[in-house]
């Protein structure tokens, strides 16, 4: 039971970390999955990205 909960929390934490990284570092680190996720996001809600 506790292990299962811990796993779920860990996954949630990872997702949050990724989102934070996306926001704070912007285009500096692009991981393929993140890039795809960002494309989906910008397709639904256009976001102006800083050009670096």
C-alpha cells in the first residue's frame, strides 16, 4: 500500500519538476517528450516563446 502511494507521489513529483524546468529554463533543455508535450500545449493554447 505505502509503496504504491510512494510511486504515485514520485510520478507526480517528476511531472511537476518537468513542468517547472520547462517554465524556468525555457528552450535550453529540450527532451523529445517535453518538446512533443510543448507542441501539443502550443497547439491548443498559443504561447509566445522567448527566442534564445
